[in-house]
């Protein structure tokens, strides 16, 4: 009995020991469960927070997607605008190249026109100078004609007076000279003159160095040939140089319209039987003719040179 009781007591103690151990394990497990529950609550709280954050992130993601879509649309629009701008730039570059080519052409034309204008201005200035020179020459010629015509008329009056005073002098209307020559009449005038280049005025014609009975100038009058046809007069028309103006390149002949000289008539200048140049009639008077020196002769004209009408 005692042994059985002891055995039973031992069993009870063993049971109590096992129960106590189980209680401890339960307590430990309850603690662990509480800890796990607390952790679970913490995890739930964190999960809720994460869910909230996820929701916010999803919202942000949706917003970002919307922004991305909008950006994509804006990118496409900007890309289209960029392509259009590139096309416009290429068009503008082509237009600029075309305009540059036109500008170069216009610049070249402008330079050509500027050169032509400058050339025309130079020609105009040269023509104005030539016109002024011609006007001056015409003024000199008019004045010289008046002076020489007056002096020539005085010489002819002196000739008439001398013919009246000298019975042996040839009369007008004589058919031949004492030598029997049939050459046309030639009037020899000792009329040297000079032109002052500084003042531009022509000096008066000097009187002949020789004189008959006083200060009257002497003249040598060849026989006067009887009147012939106009054609014969023109073929044999000859005169003598009585005035030379080297500055303005003209000479004065002692024949005029009354002798058959016409405007534009060309004369060969002879000296010693050789042609030294040509002159052209530019101003006419009854007894005198102003002729312009044309071309370059072999010698300069001088007073006393013979002028014969050129044969056509």
C-alpha cells in the first residue's frame, strides 16, 4: 500500500512536473503568440501604411502616366513642329541662296551701270569741254573773220586806189598776166599774226612791211581770169593761207563764197609742190573762209601755203 502510494505519489509528482512544464511551455507559447500577435498587428499596421503608400504611389503613377501620355503628345506635337520648322528652314535657305544669287546679279548689274554712268559722265564732261572749246573757237573765228574781212576790204580798197594811181598796174578784166600764165588769181597778203595762249585773244593783222608812197600796204595782185563755168571753177579752185591758228587748229583762206567755196569743201595744202595736209571749210564769208585742220599732215600749215580743192 505504501509502495503503491509512493508510486502513485511519484506518478502524481511526475504528472505535476509535466503539467508545470506544459504550463511553462503554454506560457512561453502564449508569450510568443502575444509577441507574434503584436508583430502581426505591427505588420498589419505597416501593411496598412504600405497600402496607403501604395495607393498614393498608384495615384502618383497614374498621374505620371497621364503626364507621360501628355508629354508623349507634346513630344509628337513638338516633333511635328520641328519637322515643319526644318522644312521652313530649308525653304528659307533655298530662298536665301536664290536671293543671294539675285543679289550678286543685281550687284554686278549695279557695278556695270555704275561703270557705264561713270563712262557717260566722263564722255559728257569731255563733250562739254569739246563743246566749250568749239564755242570758243567759233567766237574766235567770228571775231577773226570780222577783223580779217575788214582788213581784206581795206586792202582791196587800197588795191583799187593803187590801180587808179598807177596806170601801169593791171586792170580788172585782164585776160592774162604779163607772163602769159592762165592760173587763177592768187592774192598774196603779208599778214602775220599771233595768238596769245595766255589771254586767248588773236592779235590784229599787221600791215605789210613794204608800202607805196606813205603808210599804204602794198599788195601783189595776179591777173584776173575770165569767168568760167561753176564746175571748172570748183575743179581749179585754189586759195592761199592768210592766217594760221595752231592752238585751235584752223586756217583762214583768202577765198570765200563769191569765189565758189562751199561749206564742207576739202582743200589740199601744198608747199613746194608737195601736199602737207588737208583742211575743211567750216565757216564762210564772201571773201574769206575758215577751215579746220583735219588729220595729221607732214608739216604744220603756214601763211602763204597754197590751198587747192581736193578732187572727189
